[in-house]
């Protein structure tokens, strides 16, 4: 990938090809959207509910979740779908398996899990409940454990569903290419074997977004036989609550680059519901605004390949790190 490709993720973006206007009826299908209280997650949940899907708004705050649900219902009074709040705290590994188990007691299928929730540049030194750098924990470790805990239900659903319709999608970002280290996208600390925590929170954010690309790609390899499609996406540069920790000068200076959250929802919709993204040959590919395939910097491409295949194996190593760190809570 070069800077030309990066440029076209921000400007001259083609119109979305999949929207609420041409999405098929979703009756009988069940979805989880994490972080669906506001912004792009809220817009995606609204689209799915408008097409009669069962949508779980997943996150930490019951009050925010129910407020989002009431907002969506008021917009689509004609819907025959269902909206539910589901509690999950992605920054606390000790709670996540229980959350997944509670969901699997309530539902006998899960068609699409959209790992939308995330945190961006919180105050320096912010930590998760288990002491991990907060962005790495919330954006990667938590979604990894939540996804793998829900895997039995995803596999069961895929076994009885049309090919390519059961999917897990992961939140990338323009930060993948802009903020992550130009040494494969993610640095490991030689002393601890953990992903390195950098002084700049933007770098840590970029690493966590690359981590999601790694998880999406590794999931697509490891569970290809299950029929589950896995991909990561850059939703676009959006006006959302992710900027709540950003310096106000930076927000003002970049506001002209930001798009409405609904357009980002179309990116996620294409990743989870388009026919093209559901083809097995496209399993593990990266999706960019507002629903099309994209690519990465060359050093990140090398990280996606194992050492056996001529790469540096960082994606494989990161998956194994997530597995090791979360095993106590699985």
C-alpha cells in the first residue's frame, strides 16, 4: 500500500453500495454490536433493526444502552425486529466469559458479531482492570476473549446457515496506517514479550487497531473450515465519541476531514452483510470506506504472513499472546 491508497480512504470515496435501502430483510437473524450506544455502532444497530433483525446493543452502561434502544425504536416504529441490551465490559477480562455464557443462554444463534466498541487516546497511563494498557485491552484483548467465548454458537449457526452469512468483524481504523509503528505495525517488548507500550497514546492506539487486523486475519485462517467469515474494517474518519479524549485543537483542526457516523455504519454493514465480503476467497480481507476492499502498508502485509510464508509472523504471535493472556479467564 502507498500513500495514494491511503488518500483514497479519506477522499473521493465512492458512494456506499449497501445501505438500509437495499439491505435484505433480516427477520430471524441475531446480531451483536458492541459499543452501539452512539456514533457508528448506534447507526448500524438502527439499520439492522429497521430491517427486522434481532440486535443486541452490547456495552458497559445499562442506562446508555436502554437510551439507545429507545432512540432506535422511536425511529422505526414499523419494525418487527427486537432490540436488547447486553452487558459486556471489554476492559475487564474476568467478566467476559460470563457475559458470553449469558448471551448463549438467551439465544440459539448468532449470525454476525460486530466488534465495534473501542477507546481512542485516553489519558496516558490508563489501564484495564487487569493492568494492561487500556487501548490494547479494550480494543483487542477483550474482543478476542468475547469472540472466542461465543465461538461455539457462531459455529453452530454457520453449520445451518447459507455459506458466508455468519461473520465476525473487527474494528480497524485509519490509525492502522497512520499511527502504528513502521516496523510491522506493532512492537513487542523484548523484556516482557508483551506488545510494547509507547509514550505516545496515538502510537498505542495505532497498535491496537493493527492488533484487530491481526486478529481478523488469524481468525479467518484458524476457523476457515467452520464457514465463519472474519474481516477487519476502517469505518472512515467519523464524527464520534472516540474523539472525547482528543486535544481540542486537534479536533478542530481535523473536523473538516470527518464524515457523519452513518457512513461508517455503511462500511460495517458491507463487511458483515454484503455478498462480496461473504465469499470464502475474500475471508480475512480488509474493508475501507464505505464498503470496498483495501490494503495496508507493506510492513503490515509482512506481519500478516507467518515466518513459514516469508513474513515476520507478528499476526500469529499476537494471536498467541491474546490467547495466553486471556486463558485464565476463558
